[in-house]
């Protein structure tokens, strides 16, 4: 029957049926709700509802399952083209696979509010077989409905029976519904109905399985005799009056403890409904075994407590957010890093003001934008590894964090949120910067020629390592007895001249105090110094604090036990680890002290060497003239000494001999000075080195014969090279003379000469007193003589090997000395065969 063809009497009958159905709905037993849920499950659909139509343009929602809260039963009315009206007009089931394609229903408010796309509906009839409503199943996706699903929905509609026409019919229907075995036994929940005094009148199959009692055994018995549910420790007898006084308060599901017939207690989730029937109030309960749920919740809670304890005990900071960016977790470590008390909520990224977070920065000092935070980057799908973050709190030391973050996704790829782990790497980063600082200081010291040169590089390196705005090196002016600046680094925009004078007297301020005491001084708060200060210094400290400076570290620069300078460092935040800073800067100050001490020693050694050279040159030149005169007159006297007495001639011989020795020493001194200063000229020419060595052997043979020393030679016939014959002869004479002089009587001296590719090697080996191995490296120092020679009283000047090495190197050659423990010494000279220029 079409809606437009409804007669007046039929419309009145329908309105009456709908009115009584709406009036009955608050006290209808829950099985109808269960049937709606059953319909949705069997249709594999998320939503189901029962609707009524009183007029052609008015529609009511009677009962719902799975619909949004905006569509509430019995209170939602829709006017206009009604969905129920369409069903009633057709008077048979309707299958709509896609509501958007249905021009009559595509804009229906009920469907748009629920988000439905597909509809399966069958009419509901009253006692006169008149269609007055509809039983509907809805899905949020377009779909086809099968014939089997339609048949199942029709059977469920038949279970509801005809809707009542009047008050008597309503009561009869309520009672019939309660006694409907097919409905009660078809639901999965345990159903128990009792009178207001607690006697059982209804017990379905699910209740038999749950409690262990059959329906026949429970009928007419009191609930407390059958394992009653306990409400906060109270029995059903105690609770029934409370329930009946306010039924609506007990509609929400509650978790209670019940007893099985065997005596075992277990948890159930219980829903209550009070139904008014002709026989009086009926208390209907629907119970679901909650053992698995409670066990799962307990397990989850236990696991959650373990997880929470684990996360809270971690040294790394951990945070997690949901898919909307709302923070779900911030552990203890991260709260401490950000300075958030345990009872205060941390910053919510969704509601943070502006685009920046107040205390988060990039490592270079730029404020971090909210989208740049590792957690938000991970929420956008990025896997973040090793991101660097700086946290700077007011009055606190900056903390550096290394962040690793990743999105959290479900198995189907749905993004659930993100998690970030932040490791505090402040100490590691500082240690790295300290090492870099020490390296930069060492490099600066390596290339500096004076303390004034090293000051700027040193202060810049220290300031960069600490991240502090001011570092200054002061050195002692020993003449004026004051400290003067030797270099400083100051952050741009900070004028330290307002706080520090150009010169500092001993004991003035922190810097002068450290100079006076020679001990480091740590000032954690400039406004509360740990030592007494003068009014002038206190005023300067207030000005420094107003400019942003907070702390200071002053380190002495010592040379031995003397303080020769002071290193002053100022911080713009409070430092927590002062000991490591003191250790670092004390080490750097020690490097500076050693550098200054070494430079002074080097300068002194250079000056001494220069003075020594000047003295030797002066002595050589000034002594040569009188020696020449002495030698000349000695020769003149020797020409007429034949008539002298023997004793006089011997005296003259002594004068002549010692004059020659002294002249040789002076010549050696002048040669050595000239060689070391580079003023001695070598005159190379082609020569035969064998001839040079043979001439030297001839000259030393008398001395060797006097000491019974045998000269054993291994020389080639010829060995040509280019060199200065006079200086090469000097080399040979020095080596052969030393070998003979230090050889014992009856010993041997081995002289060898060989040529190889590009070089000639001249070797002299003796069997003499030898040289201690620890003294070999000193043999070529001028005036040095081995202890073996000194202890035996063997005369010598200690210049021979120095001159020999200088002459060898002037020819482009090398000289080496070896002395085995068994005794004897071997000297090897290697000379290039190629031509050399003067």
C-alpha cells in the first residue's frame, strides 16, 4: 500500500500502534536490543535499528545498535521523505546496495548522520498486519545483500512479533517477549529475570552454561541461593531495593563477581534492566563471562606496569605521541632534561604557542621549529637517526641530545603515532670539544714564537670548546709587577672593557687573587662570590651579571712554582661539572706555562750559543796574532841555538811544540765556528781519495810506531771523487789520529775504503778503550769527550769529531760511530762520488 493511499482509519490505527510501541520501548526487555545486535552480526554489518512512522512525513528511531551518539533511540525524529515511509510504501523488504545512487534516500538525515552507504530493511507489522515500522541493517560501505541475509533479517523481524495496539496489548507483548524461549536461547549472554523480591522467573540456556544450574532447577528459587552477584560485597537481597529505586542508574554495564554451582567465583560483565509488567517489576540481567577480559586486562596492566617501570628507569629520555600529535608518554629522564616537575604536564606539541618551542634549539643556537622536532618528523613518516638537539633552560647549562625517532604503525600501515628516544650526549660532546680544544691549543703553541702570539688562538680555542662568551689570557709584566692582556676572545656585542681594566694589580679581583695565590678559583654565581671582594669589584660584577654573565673560572698559568700568567673564563649560564672544567683548563694553562718556560729556555740557549760562538771567534782571532809572533821568534831563536846549552835548547823546543799545539787548537776553533755559521768555504776539485788517505796514513805512521800500533789497510788502487783535498785530508787525519791515540800498545787499526753506487765509504776501526753506548749521541758535540778518555787522562780538546762531522756534511756526506760492548770503536764516513759545487 502506498503512503498516499493510507485511509483515515488505517492512519489512526498506525498512530496508535506507534504511540504504544514508543511508550513501551523504555521497558522492553533487552533481548530486542540483543536481536538488533544479532541482526548486525549475522548481516556482517556495523549498524542496525528499528524505526516507526506515524505519518507520511514523520519518522522515529526506536532502538539502535552501533549508530553514532547523535542518533539516540526514541528521541530523534525526522520529517520529510522518511526511510520508513519508503519501506511502508513498498510493503516488502528493500535492498539498496548504494544509498548515494538512491534519489529518494541519498540526503536522508538519518543516513547522512550515520555515514551509511548500504541499506537492508524489512517492514514491521502490528497485530492487524498493518506495516508501522522497519527493521534496518546498515553498512558504511556500498555492498550487495544476499538472499540468505534477507531471509535471516525477515526471520528476526518475525521474532519481534506484532507491535502492540493498546495498553493491554503492550503488557501482553512485554510478558510474551520475556517468555520467548526462542529469543532468550538465541542470545549469547546469560539472561536471568527475577521478581522485585529476588525470585527467579527467567533463566536461558547461556545462564545454564555459565552458572551450572538448569532452568527447571532455578525457577522459583531465590537468587541468593544460586551464586548471587556481589555488588561491592553486598548480596542481591541487599541490592534489589536500591536497583528498583533508581533503575536508570543501573543500565550501564558493571563488572561483578558471581559464583558457579561448584562454588568457583568468576567475574562477569552485568547489565540490568527493570521491566514493569502486570505481575509487577521484573529485574532482568544480562551477563557475559569476563574472565578472559579481566585476565587480559590484568596481564596488560602487569605488562604496562613493567613497561612503565622500565621506561621510567631509563637514563635516556623517551616520549610518544598519538596520530594527532598529542603527547601520551614523557618519562622521568626527559622531564628532568626539560626541567618539568613530575606533577606538571609537559609541552603539548599540538597546542604549543607559535611555531617554535621555547627551550629547544638546533646545535648552532637557532630555535627549533615545531615541525623540525624529531617526534613530529617521525609522525610524518620519517625515520630519524642521530638528530642533534640542544635544550637550553633559564639559568641552566645547555644540554645536548641525540634523538632517534620513528613512526608507530599498525600491521595494515595505519599510522598510530610516533616515539622518540633522546640520549644526553652533553658530556660526550664536551669531551670531544675538550680534545679539539687541546689539539687547537697544541697547534697554536707549535707555530707561535712568543706568548703574545699564542694568546688570540688560545682564547678562541677555549671559548669555542666551552661555548662561553669571554676568555682572556693575562701575563705577568715582571718589571711593572702587573698583569697585562696577552689575548682574548669575546662574543660579538659583549663589551668586557666595562667590567675588566686594562691592567690588573696583584690581589685585585678574581684574576689578581689567583695570581697572588697560584690556585684555581671557581665562581658559580658572580653575584654571590665565594671570596671577599672590594666595593669596586662588586660593582663591576653587578654590571657583568646585567650583561648576561653568570659564572667565572680563573686558572693560574705556572712555570714551576711561579705564576707567570692567569687564564680568565666567563660563562653565561651556571655550570654543573666544575671539576672537569678546572681539570681541562688547568691542563691547558700548564701547556701555556710549559711553552713560555720552553721559549725562555730556548731563547736563553740561543743567546748562550751565540755568545759562545762570538767568544770562540774572538779568542781565535785575538790569540792567533800573539801566537804567530811567538812562533816566529821561536824560529829565529832556534836558528842560533846551536851554541846554547842543552837545557836552553830543550826549553825552546817546548815553546815551539806547545805553540804549534795551541795554534792547531785555535785553527780548529776557527774552522768549527766558520763551519757552523756557514762561512767556511769548500773548494771542490777532482781528486783520488786513495791518495788523500795514503798521505794521512804516512803522516800518522810515526805516532803509530811509537805506540806499537799496527795500521792495517784495505784500499783500492784508485777511487776518484770531487771534493776539497785539504778538508778531506783533515777528516782522515782526525779519524786516524784518534784511532792511534785511543788504541793500546800492540793494538791494530783497520783502515778501509770502498766505493759503491754513487758513494765512497771510508772506515776506521780500532781496538781501543771504546765508548759507552749511552754517550754515543753526544760525541759530535764540541768540547765533549767520552768518559773512558777522561778517566784515563788521555789528552784532547773534544773538537776533532765535531769538525769531522761538519766537514763531512759540508761535502754532502754522513758520519756514524759504533762501539760494541766488547771494546773498540768504528767510524764510517760516506761521501758522494758525484761532482759538488763550492
